[in-house]
């Protein structure tokens, strides 16, 4: 995840449980929607998107509860940067080296990521056990309220395949800017 999201008890976002069920958002977005989004990004004024994103982000998380989803934490790992490792190892009462040995491995890009999926800090109730201290990647994920959303379209399109919030924001942007 450049992953993560912002939930309050679990990682990522804390938003009300929504009705109807989140399951309806779990389908992957149709390929034509993603193609439309790619074309849309080529023509749209990015300042307009930047103004619209916070509204669409809020709308997405009014209907989607990360605590009902946790797909990012179950499937991908955030990067654990050194400030994250220093902070979290202290919170869990481990030396940094022990924390790294226990939970992390280095990926092909030289970033520390979790050895296992789902994330070892994800509880059975989908709550993040280190929520207040989670990696910065987790705090920012899924980037639906920041410029990464359109500056790194490849990441956004990848995230749209599993994150219902990203899917929702893409659909809303396309509808608003026909
Ligand atoms: S630390 Fe793990 S459980 Fe917590 S928000 Fe990040 S990925 Fe999810
Ligand atoms: S995949 Fe998206 S909606 Fe699901 S928990 Fe992660 S940020 Fe929240």
C-alpha cells in the first residue's frame, strides 16, 4: 500500500458504518471506467481535481467503513520507514533490530515491508493494534484526498482494483466532470 488508509480504530479511516453493505463496492471497477479515468486525467485541470477530491473522499468514507473492509491491510504491506520502525518498536516494547527481525523483510526496492500478509498488526476485528502509531503510508492510504491520487495514476489504478474508496472517488470524479 503505498498502502494504508486512515481508520481510527483500525488502520486507515474512521468513518461511520454505512448502509447498504460494503460488499456492493467490492467488485473490481470495470476496465472501461479505468480507461475513462486515464483519459480524464489527460484533459482535466488538476487544480479542479484537487478542489473536488476532499469532498469525494468524504463522500466515499461516509458509505465505506474500513473496519468492514481491511482489504489493504490483508493484502498489501505499507513501507516501514526508519521513523516508523523507531516509533512502533518503542510502542511494542522491542529493540529496533528485534522488531525488524520479527516482523519485516526488505523488498526488491530496498523498503522494509511486513513478512506476512495480512499485516501482523491487524486484529481479527479488522482493527489496527498500533493505529495511533501506524506507518505514514497507512495514515495516507488510499491517497484519495491528496495530489498523489492524480500525480501517480498507475498507483491509483492499482489501488482501485481492491479499494472501494478509490473506486468510488474515480466514479464521482468522472460524473462531476463530464
Ligand atoms: S499497520 Fe498494518 S494493520 Fe495497521 S493500518 Fe497499517 S497495514 Fe493496516
Ligand atoms: S482497501 Fe480502502 S476501503 Fe478498504 S480498508 Fe483499505 S482504505 Fe479502507
